[in-house]
C-alpha cells in the first residue's frame, strides 16, 4: 500500500507494544489509550504520521475511572500527530446500546487535563486524561 511506504515496521508482541507506547508518548497522548493484546505488527510512517496496529484478536477494555467500554479491532489505523489521532479506524466506544466508531482522539493543548473522542456521527465526548493513564 502506498500509505505504508517508508514505514518503520515492528513485528512480535513485545517490540510492537514498545513501539505503540513510544508513539503515544512522543505525540503527547496518554500511555493507556491503546490497551493491546497479542500484537503482531505495528507500523509508522514518519513523513505522513500514518500508523497501524495489527493484533490477533479484537480487544474490549473497560476504562474503570469513566466506566467506558472500548472495543479495539484486529486492525487499528489512523494518522498520529501532536496530541491527536485523526482518521482513526478500528476503535469503538460503547454508548448506551450502540458502538459508534471513534474517528478522532485529541488531548487539549494547552493541557487542561481533558481528552476528546469524536465519532463520525458528530458525537464528541470529553474525559479526564488520567482515565487513560498506563495501567487503567
């Protein structure tokens, strides 16, 4: 795929996890944002910010502080930039009985301690950043 051209690609769970976390850190996003399991590949294109994550199975994770259930597909991709992931695919957050796809995540800049999740349906939810800290 053209969008993956010139990418740094890691394979194997440990290396992939390390790379995913270092990307979140580098771009100022909370470390617990992507609770991944059995990651098989992570890729990142420095020029465009395009990143992808492949895992063997779908993961559902409950962020306890905000009581929010989030589903991570076997393939997650999007464009990462400072304090933001745009055109995100493969992540859904449970809203009542629905699972609207999350297509943008952004941390307030200047920092206010808030993070926003936007869906294609135009729904924006704001939460405290610490709800997505590592280990949550």
